[in-house]
C-alpha cells in the first residue's frame, strides 16, 4: 500500500455498515473518503441530533469525531491481534449548524505500541469549522480483552 497508515485498504461501505444499529448508524454516520493518513465521514444534521435550541448538539459532533478516529485507528491495526478504543477526548465547538450535513476528517498524528493520537475537524457544507477535537486511542492486545 505504499506510505499509508492502513493495515488493509479501507472499505468505506464496511466501515459504514459496522455502525449498523448502534450509535453511528442511529446518527446516520456514513464513511465517504480516505487518504494516506486520514479518514472522512459525514452525518446529517436535523432534529435527531439537535439540542433543545435547534442546533447541532455538541455531543453529536463528538460522537462523529470519535467514530471517525476510532474506526480509522482500528483500520491501522491487525484485527486478529489488536483493537482500538477511545480513552480521552477534547473538543471545541466553534460554529452552530441547524441542518444539512457536517463532514469530519480525522487524521492520525502519532502512533505507538499502546496508543495513537488522532485529531479531527468537523465542517459544515461551506467548509467552515464546526468542531475541532483530539482523541487518544488505546491500542489493546486482543489477548487482554
């Protein structure tokens, strides 16, 4: 695969399907693109992800960011031997969104034997920042699960 971070070529349909009937699927998160060191997904914005004032709930932005980064981290590992789970998140909400779609691009910043750090940027349909975040991912040996 050249100079990419991926253990195997990302399968966007499989990533989307893995959300199924759990939170990513319930929020309509759909993986849509990737590059050598990044992964992207989008999420519809409407009443299902609004806070009481009719704007995108900050927690939904964090779910989107963590989902993209965690799935990305998992696809950098051999699934036969390791899993990836979030362990710390920081997010700044910088712009409201009322409807349409938001897109998240997550990028791996560092990778070690037991952890990875990813950053993400959620943008609106005009590519303006909505949420900027960082997550530390624990890399777990499957023998310890």
